[in-house]
């Protein structure tokens, strides 16, 4: 890990001597808050990071505001060229950054690499986009007039991100924001501050090599209090916040109170509907990967399986059998399927959810437990669990960020399953497993899934960068990444030009002087 950190320009290594989970402390006489970043993989302290003070924040926002003035004047395709170079640097650093993601966050090395690949992909997407920031032209109702719309850069974009995608979410925002002419300030999760520093070091190199101001990409570190510097700051027209619904509700109100824009990517409670026409083998792969991948800590993780009663026992048995084959352990070891939860607090929430589901009348058919012993010293490794439950249980209505899967039964038509699926507060990802065209189309229709993502014969987990990503209801309504998600990073202007010597008014109004 020393080599990984050094390659990514991180020097302040406190080599693992003590074990614990991320915490704040203050550093001696200067009272500087320090975040100590511990790895959930082995529980060891990786490094200490200085949190951003209000005074430092002012320096950062000044640098960003100044950088915006020159960056917005760089032609968009040239901004795209900078993002292309950034994508190339990410290719060079793919293995090291992927390893750091795995070690600091706890997802598998393969998923760490996948996350960096997503960053590379969004850079490629943004390079093409830099020549396609199109507006429309419209026909004016007035003779000798031309009307069109154009998109201008917005300004400083504030990014607040969650621990579970410690690098990709930042790049989904920044790659687009930069080609749109914006500059960015990022507050990564206080649970993964080193991933933030590594990314900042990579882009800083690109900016330096091109003689561009460092304020184009800024990093601040700390917990929600540092996030609040941005949410309350009228100099930041857009806040893009990824995290829990609880956080999103606070951030949305803070930003709305100053009439800023917010882009919210919040919690999910994702379900797969399994109909009598489902391919069982595909269902099992999709459901097991969806529920145990990243130890159930993806916003798109599968939380609920809604299975038709006629195939319920068959599907249940196949999934229970698949769970028996799961290896739980160090995520950097590629033979393991499930790594640790982010910290011991998350383990507490996992235990609590298991207790609650039983209390509400659920039946644990694959019991959970916290693993101890050699290789599990961090205290963050848990056994993925499955409970038979009912859709209305409070615990089933909630998102628990852990590998717990609820099996729910439905009878009759697919509409009944869609009702169960939609009857939760969240609306992120959804899927149906069926070979029946009518069922699939019903699921995708206006009366079907109410989620931002609706898949047929694919699980709920994961998405491609080419589509707009996000969800409805308590998931926050924001869209990031592909399609036309770029528009939120720009301000739209409608322009009308009169090329005659007359001044006709709109709607035929006469105003003679
Ligand atoms: P969290 O809400 O605890 O924290 C997310 C970020 O918000 C952190 O950087 C945190 O410091 C900051 N924050 C918290 N309160 C704040 C406040 N009042 N003002 C400003 N900033 C504040 O979430 P987490 O535990 O890191 O991540 C897990 C959650 O994120 C899950 O609910 C998951 O579904 C969600 N998530 C959603 C998406 C999506 O795209 N929809 C993607 C990833 C994660």
C-alpha cells in the first residue's frame, strides 16, 4: 500500500500500527481537525488527512471563482482536450487507484478497477460532448427576427459524494462540468478522503502541464460541516450531492433557501420482479450479484426479490444454494466474492436490521453474522443474509446499506408485483426477469416501474455511463452521467435578434410613439 500511495502522490503515511474506524481528532496547539483514515480491509490506519477550515475554504473558493473567469473562455473542444488528457492519466493510474479504492473503501479489486474504468469512460464521453453542447433554433413570430437558445457555463459546481463510489461519482460530475466550462470543488466522503486526494493529484498534474489555474479542480475535506460551507454559499450555483436520503433532504432545503440548484442522487430500495416466465439461472446470477456485490453497499444493490408464488420455492432454493458458495474475505484477493462493510457503525446497522426483520415477523433463511478470527480483524466482515419478509414491514421499506436480501411473494398478475415494487419511498433502480413480452412491456409502460432505472432481464445493480443515471421520489430526482445530463451544469439563454429597421413587438402589441 505504501507503493500505491506514493505513486498517487500521497506521502503522509502512518503505517498500520493501530486499528479502528475513521475518526476526527484535533492536532495539538493549532486545533487543526484531522481525519484518520482506517482501512475496513484490515482495520489498520492508512494515513491522516487535514480537514478544511473555514479560512482554507475561503482560499479555495477564491481560487475557483478566479479560475472560472479564464476557464469559461477556453473553447469547449479545448476543454475537452484537457479531459482527454485526464482520461489518459487515469489509464496510467488505473491499477494503483483501483487498489486504493479497494483498500480504503473495501470493495473488491475488480470493482475498484471497474470504478476507475467508469471514470475513463465518462472522460471519453465528455470529450465527444465538448463538440455537442447544442442548443435549438426556433422560428420567431416576428418578421426579420431570429431566435435561438444557447448554453453557457454556470460557474463553480460543488460536489458532495458518498463513500461507496469514492472516485467515480466525482468524475461523472467533473468530466461533464469541465467541458461545460465550469470549475469544481469536491468534498469527498470523510470515510474515503485518500481517494479524493489521489484523484485531485492526478487532475492537478494535467492542469499544471497545460498551464491552467489549479482552481479548475478543488478539493476540500471534512464531514457534513465542511459540506455546509458549500450548501450555504451563494457563490456556488449548483450543488451535486450523492448520499443518503436523510442528507439529501437537508442539502435540498439549504440550497433551495438561497435559490441555488441542486442535483440529488440519494438512496434506493431496489427490487427484482421474478415472474413465472423468468429464466431462473439468469435470475439467480442477477439477484446474488445485486445483493452481495460491494457487500450490498451500492445505491443500486438489490434489496427485494418479488417472486411469483408458483416459482417461489424453486427460486428461493436456487438462491440459498448460491449463497453457500460465497467466499467472504479480503477484497484484494480475487477469489473472494464479498468484502467488508465500510466501518463498524455500518456493521451495527446490519445487526439492527436483522433484529428488526425478525421482530416484525420475518424469517431468516440464511442467517447473518459478524465474522471474527484471522483475516477479519477489522470487525467489518459480515455474512450476507436472506430473510423471507412482507412488503409492508418497516425494515423492508427502508434502505439498509448491507448485504441483506428480502424475499417477497406475489400472486396473480404482474401488476400486483409492480404495485409492491413501487410501494416504497425510493425510486432508483428496478428490474423484471421474464421472457414474456407483455409482462416486460407492462413493466416499462407509464403504469409500470416508477424508478429512474428499469431493466429487463438484467439485475438492478450497476449502470452504463452512456445513459442518464438517477432516480425519482426519495432518490432525489437528479440525473448524472450520460444522455443530456450535461444540461444541469449549464445555464440556458434564449436570444432574439432583430435584423430589420422596424421594432415589431411580440403578440402583435402596438406601441406607437
Ligand atoms: P451520507 O449521506 O452519510 O454522506 C454522503 C456525503 O454527504 C458525505 O460526503 C457527507 O459528509 C455529506 N453530508 C452529510 N450530511 C451533510 C449535510 N447536512 N450537508 C452537507 N453535506 C453533508 O451517505 P454515505 O453513507 O456516504 O453513502 C451511502 C448512501 O449514499 C446510501 O443511501 C446510497 O444509496 C447513497 N448513494 C446514492 C447514489 C445515487 O447515485 N443515487 C450513489 C451512491 C450512494
